């Protein structure tokens, strides 16, 4: 019996519910197990229908997990932790990962690519600042495909499954103008929804999207939260860093109510921990016991403390230099690698 062949349009129609041809193209990029075409005709590739049907039955409807790493206080190890989780997901767990650097400090960007490359992209308008500028001026153009950088990281000179949307210091100035988007003629554009809409053509390529948020809950951060499914709070176990946990949880809960969207707190990760410091040990016990919400008179629950914590380590800080001769996880994260791996495993389990 002759095999039935189908093209991209037919595959899009076979999906339940039907999807666009762009979605099928995204699946081909995202999933290593997407069936290979049996041949490529002048009109495009074709697949065996029966094979595609089996694949669709197993995969259709799977949306990426989008995790924002957030703390309103700077210097909590947020960027290092989010990068490590993204790298381990992509390299060790073979996940397709998009890392979004929303922090104008650009520390994550210049950790994953060389500073020279970032400067050129910033000058050429191939960073996230350009996306927001395009909503403020009809003369500014933004191309999501041109802005995404593929195969980033200092590990192995780049991890094939890890991609980056780079940041820009220009985000500081752009954020102040975002409330005036409607005045530029974009009357139907919600300034909190700009990033989500820009990612719609490509987001289904990824298993995970990791967002490094700025140390604030301004409009740029809300663009990340707008389509996040989960969030993680990195904190140093001291009084100043942990004081804001309730504010983060309560403000995100209020934001979720406003936009009718659920963002689940995955947990709190202790960073820069000094095991021989009595204060750190005491605060970690309090975090583990959930004491920080006890006196708040609220129905909100304190997110759990992840079992794996990140130790204060000078070698981990040096690993942030993209120009350093680093090719392995052990070189980049030193003694903290096992902790980052364990944390990533915990995050995967919590997302299930």
C-alpha cells in the first residue's frame, strides 16, 4: 500500500487543535524527535502521515515552562543562578532553552557572549531595547529572528540548545518611556504585553524560557512576568535580602489578579551562603520553616526553600567572565556545580 505523504500545511491541520505553519516550523527546531521528512520536493519537505500522527498524539499542546528569576534587591546571585540553571538544562538535560536578559546591567548577556559581540549588536539594534523602541517609534524596526543568538555560553564554546535574547543598558531610558506607548499610535498595545507578543512566532521552539529580571517590578519586569508560568527568588540568607520576599510574593500575586494569569512560585534559593556564618545558618533555618510569612496576616504561603543552596565562592564569580578560558562546568562553577545541578533537578521536579 502506498504511504500517505503530508506537507507542513497538512501537519498544521492534523494537530488538535489545528495550529499555524509557523508552529510546525517551531516544532521542527524545538524537538529533536520530530520526524524527519521522507523527501524534499520543489514545494517543500513531506512526511509520512502515519509517523506524524503518532508524534502529534504524544507532543501536541506542550507549552514551554517560563521561569522568571526575580529579587528586588541587587547582588543576590540572581544572574549567576539563572544562567547556571539555563546552561545545565540545555547541556545536561538536553532541553531547548531561551535565556532572556531583561536586566539593563547586561551581566547575563556578557556572561554568555563576548562583550565585543554584545557591543556590536547593541549598536546595530539587535537587543531587547530595540523591541521596546519599536513600540515607541514607527521608524524603528525590530526582528526577533535577527536578535536571538544561538549556541551561547562559554561552556564548550557554546551550547547548541541554549539561545539568548540579549539586553542593553538602553533599557533604563526606554523603560521610563514605555507608559507612553499608546501616545505613539499603538493604541491597542499594552506596554506590559510587548515581549510576549514579540515572542509568539518563536516561543514554541523551546522547552524552557529562563528570564533574568531587573531588581525592580517596573514595566520591563512585568513584560517578563506577563507570560511566565513560574518564578524563583534567589536570596542571600541575611536580613536585607530576605526582607523583601513577602513584598515579591504579594506584588506578583496582585499582578496575577490584574492580568488574570497564574504564576506559580517554585521556591527560594539561598545564594552566596557562608556555612561558617551563624547569621546565614539561622536565616536558612527560618526560611526552611516558613517563618517569614507568620506575622504577615495573609493567606499567601511562603515559597519553599530549595534543598540545594549556592555557596560563596570566588571561582564562581570569576566564571562570569566570557573571555576567560572556560570550557567545562567545573571550570566555570567550581565546587558549586553539584549544587547548581541539584537545584536544576529540583526545579524540573517542581515544574512537573
